[in-house]
C-alpha cells in the first residue's frame, strides 16, 4: 500500500513540477534528414555529424516545486565541436509542435554560423549573438521565426522581479541579447548560473581522462563474438576514463583501529570483480548519468564477447599478394600520408564449387529477364554505301525516282549490320566487417544478405554481358587491410565463383578509404569509358586505432574524390539507418541509397545497377 501511494504521489508531483509539453514534443529522429540538409545548405561544415546531446546539470535556480520533485536539474545543451553538432534528443519546451520544430531549425542555423573551432567557455555568449546576427542578415526568412521563438522563450524563463539582484541583472542581459543580438558583450556576474538559453549553443563538454598512465590495450580488445547489447534509449551520456580499480581502496580511509568495530562493517566499494553476475547491464547503464570507462587487464564475462584476434596462417585465407602500400588522408594535419597502409589480397581457403542455391533460382531467372533489355543487340543500318545485303527499300525508291525524272543521289543501297556494345564495367566492393554478423531477421544475418546479393547480382549481369568484378574488404588497423578476391573481371561466372561467394564470412573492421583506393587502381586499368564502383556497406568507416569519427569519414571522402578524378563513378548502397548524416558528404546527394529493410538488398541491387547504367 505504501508503494502504491508513493507511486501516485511521485507521478502527481512530477507532472505538476515538469514544465514540458510531451504532447507537442519533436524528436531529433523526426528531422534527421532535414537537419543534415539544412545544416549543409546554410554553409555548415559538411563533415560534421548530427548526434543527440547529453543531459548536464546546469546549476540554475529552480522553483521549490521542482526541487521537491527532483526535476529540472539537468538540460540537454545544444553544442558543437570539431566533429559533431549535438542537438537535444527531444524538444518539448513549447505547447505548439511547430515552435518546437522551429527551435530545432534555429539551432541548426546557429550551429552553421558558429566558427569552425566551436565555442570556448569565455566568449561563447558573444559568439552566439554574432552567429544570430549573421544568420538573420544572410537569411532574412528566419527573422519571423526567430521573433516568435524569442517571445516564446522569454515567456518560459523566470521573472526577473522574483530573482535576486545579481541573477535579475543577468536575466535582463540575456533578454536584451536575445532581442538585439550583439548588444551584450558578457553577462554580469551572479551567484548562480542563469537558466539555460534554449536558442543558444553551449561549449562542448570536455572529455575527462583520469588515468595516471597511458592506455594499455585490453587482451579482450579486438575479439570477435556475439551481438552487442545496446542501450534502450538514445540519450547521450558523458563519459570519463579511469584507471582500473585495484580493489585495495575500501570505505575506511585512513585506517584507524578504533574505527574498526567488526569485519562485517568493511565495504569494498571499488571492487575488481563483481560478486554476482549482472543480468541486465544495459539497464544499469541507462540509470547512470556519467559512465566511467577503464582498461581492465583481465577478460570479463562472456556476456559481451569480442574475438578479433587474427587467425593463424594455417586457418586464414590464402594470401595472393601482400605488402601493397597505400596512402591515407590525415584530416587533422590536412595532408596525404604516403605508404602508411598495407593491403593483402586474399583468396577464400574453404571455398568449394557449388551451384546457385535453390531458393534463389526463381529470383535469378526473373532478374535475368528484366536485365535482358540491357543486352547489346544487332541493328541494321539502312542506305549504306556497302554492306552484306541489298537495301530493297532504297533500291525501289531510287528506281521510282529515275522513272519519274527526279535526280538520284549518291546514297548507297546496302544494309550494314552494327553491334553496339555497352562501354562500361562495374566493380562491386562489399563490406565484410564484423558488423555484418548481426541478425536482420530470424533467419538471416547481414552477411547472408550480402551473399544472396552477390549471387543474384552475378547471375543477373550474366544476361547483360557487361564485365564486372566482385571484391570484399575488412581491416585490422592500417597494417592489415584484407582485400578479398571473389571474382576478377576476366573470370567467367561458374560454380567456382559461386563457391567463393558462399565462403564469405565476417571479418574485422571497416577501413574503407584504403579499400576504395585499391579498387580504383583496378578500375583505372579497365578500357571502358564508364567505370562504376558499387559499394555495399552497413555502417560508417571505423577501425580500432584513430580511424573513426571524422578521421575515417574524411579519409574515405578523399579516396572517393580521387576515384572521381580518375573517371570512376562511386555509388553506395547501405542499410545504415544513420547514413543520412554522413553519406551526402561522402557520395553527394545522388551518390547513395539507404535501404530501410536489409532483406530487400538482393532484389534491389541488380535493379539499381540497371538504373545506374541504363542511360
């Protein structure tokens, strides 16, 4: 009964103290596509990704009801750094949904107008006002939205008449800065920080690293294993790096003999090992505001497993060529580093010749019929000066002209047969990273979908006669980039190639830039005028070293730009639902497609090829 009454009280007091409007909430997921397009259209850095912001304690004054209900002490500040534009995961500040959406659009415009380095802790208020003034001057269409937002924000802010003198002065300065951007150089000092300003971006939180020494790799790092558990919410959290607890620092510090009443009172707070297994680590992480990450020297439980150790030579694929050196773009130094990546060409070890699976026979037959229209056909050219056969129509026309007294030209009277070839080739580059081992349905994993796609693609292209090659890639740092040869351009489609496709398995990580550069070298040797690079991927570029985030994206972008300069046309087919945030920066607005249902990939891939090459 006490728990029931307590639950009722908690819901009542929380609902009364919360100053949000859930019925008019707008989520960041709802405007994901609009956010990226608008940010780049307004001149923002196209390499930045949009991500949810973390909720932080703001320390501002709250009402007694909010303090009683323990709500309102945190806020998700919009922020921007060198790699990410962080926006609140949800905005429910106003009772009108349109105003909440306009607030998202204004924060995106504000982020595009801020300097590239982000905001510092001293001049961020003046920088926000300068960005607001610049946005309103460059895009007058935002003026009416901004005025409505300012009026709505001021209505939600605390009344200066009810604040202490120092906090009231800061509040009045904020209102003046919102109404007239650029009129306030800095806020007057106050004992408490002001209530967060929803229209401004804040300095990005600084990452905390409390380790005493350099990070040591964990023995479990880089191991392959089962599926990873994910958080039930998309709320972003702060993290800090810590040294691994040694289990020696207990609760009683410093030790005094008179304080030790019994051994039962000793509590080992930072224990090196869990006393009992946690059945739901995701739920425990969801309840934490700041997550500490430490490098452990021992393996953890098998609940979250990794197994990325390189296989021995006796069990690895056959190396065909090793030590192929490739460059890599250093985004931070803005230079192309020569010969820093080493690529190895591999042939599947366990590949055995096999026929096309029976479940794919009917789809393959249907796709072949659909793509037969692209097959080069013979065409008879009429009225030619020479040829293997007479042009009867031309001869009759010339005889009639002579009988009626008209002059006959010197045009020919023969038929000539011409075969028009399609001057194009295609290289399919499949992502074979560890993430392809995840399940997309009860029956199939991502790697199974990729196998079916390559099987159907190779069967369908057999109807067109276009030359094509099939390759895959994965990586384990820059010293070990694996490039799998599935089918070279000069190899015919047979059971041997089908066996190589069936032997594909998930690899390691996704160092896409190096794989694209080597695929470009293969296509550069082809004589065709149209050379298509078709990339199949399920996520953004990443590796276990520094190749992640902005670094991996910018290196992949530079490799794609170099491919275009050599006459290669790249196109990406991905199942990454977050691809809208970075794919336009890599491939352009028309250089990619996102499949929401991964099971559609096998049937969609040949049809996409027909659309890309049919013109």
